[in-house]
C-alpha cells in the first residue's frame, strides 16, 4: 500500500472509531466511502464490441466478458435494444440468429393474443353492464356494480388506474425518426378508435380512448407513447392476474418503450423484469418488507451509528427507501442514468450466477380466459428465485445503502423523525457512479460477513 493510501485509510478508520464504530464496521465503511471518491466510470459496451462478440451463426462467444463490461460501465444506447433481452434472460447467449427470429415471432404472437384477450374482456364487461344495469362510470373508489362478475370488475378497475397512470408517466419524447416509425393513420393524432379498427390495429379500450382524446395537454407523440404504455400494462395485468396492475409499474415500464420499437419485445422484457421484482408488488407487502429488512441489515453492519440513529427516530424500518426499491431508483435518477443502473444490476446478478440458467421454452400455455395463466408457469420458461433465502443482498440494496451512507452527516444532524428522512430522500438527486463505487466497496467489505439473521428492529 502506498503511503498516501495508507494515510487516507488510517484517517478514515480514525474517524470511524471516533464516531463509535467497531473496528470491522469502521474498516468496511472506510473502504466503501473511499471507493466512492476516486476513479472514473468504466466505458460502456459499444456497438462495435457487441458485434464482434458474435460468431457467424449469431451466438455470443464470450458472454462472461460482455457481462463484465456491462456490469462495470453499462451499455451504449445504440445496443440496448439488442442487449437487454439477453440481460433479462429472455434470449440465451448460445442461441443462433435463426432461433432468435423464431422466438421473436412467437413473442409477437403471444403479445397480440394478450391484447385480443383485453378486447374480449372489455366486450364481456360491456355486455354484463348492459345486462345487469350496473354502471362502470361510478365514483372513483367504488368500482363497478356488484352484479358484474368479479374478474370483469377486476379488469375494469385495472384499466381505470392504468390509464390514469399512463397519462401522468414521464416518457421521453421520441425524435422525429422514431415518431415517424410509429405513425399510424386515423383520428386522435394517430390513435385509431376501436370502432374503426375491426382487426386492423391493436386494442385500445374505451376508457383509454376517451381519456387520451380529452388530454389536450399531451402532444401527439405523447399520446402515442401513452397508448403504447396502456397496451403494455393492460397486457401484463391479463398475463399475470395474481399480481395484476400496481402503481409503480408504469415507472418501470416506460423505459422499455423508449428503448424498444417493437412493442412485443418491450412487453416480454418488461415481463422478465417483473419476474425479478413481482415480490415488491404483493398486496400484503411481504416482499417489500423483506427488501427493506435486507437494507436495514446492510446499514446496521456497515454503519451502526447511523442505523442506531435511524432506529432512535423511528426510521429503522427504512421506509424512506420504499420508492427507491419499488421503482429501482427510477425517480431518483434521470431516465438515461436509471436504465444504465438497471443494466449494471442485471449484468452483475447474471455474472454472479453464470451457468445456472435454462433458456426459455418455446412451448406456450393455452390462452384461455382471464386468470388461466399459472403465475408459476410463465410462458417464458418459469419464474426464477433470484435471491436465495438467507443469501447476501443483491447489488441494488448495497447501492441504496451507499446512497444513504453518502448522506450520513445529514441523516445524523438534520433528521429528527421519520418524516425528515422521507423529505430528505424524496428530494435527493443521486450520484450514479459515485454511489455505485461506494456500493461495490460495501459489497466487497460486507458480503462475506453478512448476517441475515441479525436483529435490526
């Protein structure tokens, strides 16, 4: 170790000791915080490097090397549309170009089937409303009439929330070339009313049509983007009715529609992301509590002083990080940086588990009616347990811990109750690369000694 490095580490450890940290925790914190102060971000995966990684048949030759580059520097925007299906395990790195073409056709067919099921459900809902005299357009929280079948009421309520969230979601404005590639003819600035479709375009429900038509604050491009988002989220609610649609999903879905021109690929990549994060959307919130407990353990072991302070002010359950966990830092980072973080997290997790994945099956379950898909028999090869019980947390939780520890002084000096921590973290603008370096320092220092059974409350 150089004299300068040794001096810096010694000073950091001295500070840690003065603040009341144990030797191990002080060392971990010193390593992590010093890691966040130095070094430049790595270079992203480029179009040239991605092209060179394939053999003549289209297989990736050194996928571990590709993952290593992405987990350190992310991807150049030019390659995301091609790379993300691999990172999300929708496509196998050993697949040929011909196999991927077959898979893509199947994915498009399945997505079209899901939108057709949405249209069939809306038709059934309209018939049920007419038959029973129930009203769909009732008070905002009242749902539909009790005499309407439960699965149709569920569909109607999901549609209402999806449409409201879609017109409020911040989507990147497509450039002229992108906009022209999605341009269609018809009313509503390119959105064709369902009465005029007759099989000639994707379903867009009555509620969505009326809402978009009246959303005069939206530009034509924004209306098209909102319609695509409604398609995607409605299809997911039908595909996975056990989870359905939950608020926050629109924030996760929007980036896929800015990156993928092909809506079916955007949908199935989003579906793979939801396989990783669906536990966060459980109605009983057990998944979120598990995540927040994991974060609390990291903070407790990395910086007992900060964590003790959080417990003293009633913030030991880390609810200040709720939004960061559920939408994966989507609100705390600009979209361009958020998607870079996502691909780094995906590549890191994949790199850690190389050799343990089975490519998705091309044998699809039957369509059937609402609810016929078994959540545990996903049409893309089955859901995966992305984190074994009792294992060290994934990089995301270390990243969020790093964000918190980089606010160490403000947490201790300025936060006197849980509301103060919520205000602090709701107004943060996160330093992506500095926080990532700190997170990796924490991961290296704490992963080996992580104690999942430690009591943090």
